[in-house]
């Protein structure tokens, strides 16, 4: 099973590396292999890439990080932080299969273009 660096995830989704680091440090994303010290990076699984894709899409449509985190959890991913505020009202239609398919295509495209991710 391949693991991915934070830099690879940032490149894949066009998200700033600092944002992904922040999401991990705040507990919104739980890396498959957490950093164990200086010089030992967090590594992400494909499931983590799905998490990042969905989390980023939820933020893009205007949800807060605290609201988005448990939604990622409700969709079969692990959510490690936050609760949905009772005062927030929204209609949300998430096609998880589409998120996974889009992410898989992005990974394949990067691999074809660069020889590896």
C-alpha cells in the first residue's frame, strides 16, 4: 500500500502545504502514519487523500472546519474533531463515490505526468 507525503497531497489538490499541516495538527485529518519526531514526516494513505478531498470541498462550499470534520466522519472516514453546531442550517448532498473517483483520477494523472506522485 502506497503512502503519500503532505507535499504530494498539497500538489494533488492544489492546497497550500501549510493548510494540510494545520488540518493535521488540529485533528481534522488523522494521518495513516503520524510523524514521530523531527525529520520523520506524516504519511498519508489513499483514505487520507479521500478525507482531504472531501474536507477541502466542504470548506470550499462555505462550511467551517469544525462543521466539516464530523461530516467527513459520517461519510465513513474518521473524524477526530468538532461537532455540528445546532444553529447551522444547510443542505448537503455528498456523492462519496464521486469524491473517490475524482481523487483516483487525480492520482493517476499525476503518476502518468510525472512518472510517480
